[in-house]
């Protein structure tokens, strides 16, 4: 059996839809509607491929929920202008 080398590995959650509405006191409302892609990569994940050890892997639902949490709790100035 040949030895294999993992050059790079990545995984994540794509197309998380985020809609944020900011309501101002004067009745004006701002709406941000965009899709978020969360990509995790690094050498630390190699054991999940080579040894079946998933203790460092973050579930894609947890990634999605983190995106929702950040969209809700970050100041409007950060969320309304996606990078």
C-alpha cells in the first residue's frame, strides 16, 4: 500500500443566507441581504482524513449558526457593508 500525503484540506458551509434589517428612530430602515461562505482550512484537520479523528472539525450547522449569531450581534456598521 502506498503512503499518501495530503497537501491541503478544507471544508465549510456555502450559501448561508443572511438578511439584516436595521430600523432607525426616524422610521428609515436599512436592509442587507447577502450569501456567506464559511471555509475552514489548515494542517490541523489532517487527522480527520488519515485517522478518522474529527475532534477538531466544526460541524457545518455550527458554522451556519455562528454566521447568524455574528450577523445579529455585530454593530450595523460591520454587517451592512459586507467585505
